[in-house]
């Protein structure tokens, strides 16, 4: 998206670009070693993710749900920081409140 060596993003502005869909992902940065996006899950929505080829970090900005990873579950809410290794099966479920997450993917650089 950009060859600049640095960039400033305004989180409220980025969040205002999300549509009213039950599930939405909007990538706002993609550079050789990293991509970042916002992931929105409406209350009651189904998270249909499949395992990713990259390591991933989620930062929960708002909302509440359970996260399932390797047969374990944990309730997560605002301020939770979650690491998911590449190829790990994971999903959010029992989404009680609309969730917005900041997502960071470590890319292979290709």
C-alpha cells in the first residue's frame, strides 16, 4: 500500500470505514514483513476463519466473545492481546457484544 518508511493511522477514522456487515475484515497496511487490519464481528455472528499461514496478534478494542484455540477456550474482551501461531485452528464464538479487533499478521515477505 505504501513505500513510505513510516505512516500514522487514526484509529477512529479507520473504524468509521467499517460497514454494517456481521463479519468484516479491512486491511489498512501491507508491507513486506507485516500486514494490519481491523476485524469486526457483530454480536451473534459466526467467525468463519480458517488457519492462517502467518503468525497473528489480535488486540481486542471492543466487544466480548470466547476464543477457541487447540481445544481450549477463553473469554476475551477489551484490552485482551492474543497471539495465534501460524496454521493454528482458532475462532471466536459466543460473540456476546459487537467486537472490533486490531489484527497484525507477520508475513513471509513475499
